[in-house]
């Protein structure tokens, strides 16, 4: 019995804060029935699901078009002699 049905599409992870204690938590972004949810997990308050968008296509378009991949880190504090 290894077959698991996943009723949602896992999209990515991000960092967020618990809305109860404002602790930084890891959040998973899920797409389910064309809605985008963020699942947060706080060690104190447990799982919290937040609706981010009710149009998954629009959300993905925004992410993929407007969010640039990270570029070179600005690191100038390495001493070079
Ligand atoms: Zn919390």
C-alpha cells in the first residue's frame, strides 16, 4: 500500500512568520483546485493554512515572469591582498 494520492500540487517553499507568535517559520506553497495556499508550521501553534491567491495561473505567471532568480551575492567583505 504505497500509493498515496496527493490532492494538491506542491509548488515551492518560502519563509514566513506565524501569525500568532510572529516566529519565523518555513512555509510551503501549495496549489489546490486552482487556488494557492501557504501552509505554515509553527512548533507552538501547529499548521496554519493561508489562502494566497484564488487564481493559481495568475500566481504562477507572476512568480515566473516577475521574480528574477537571485543574482551574484554582493560580497565585498572578503579581503584580497
Ligand atoms: Zn506560532
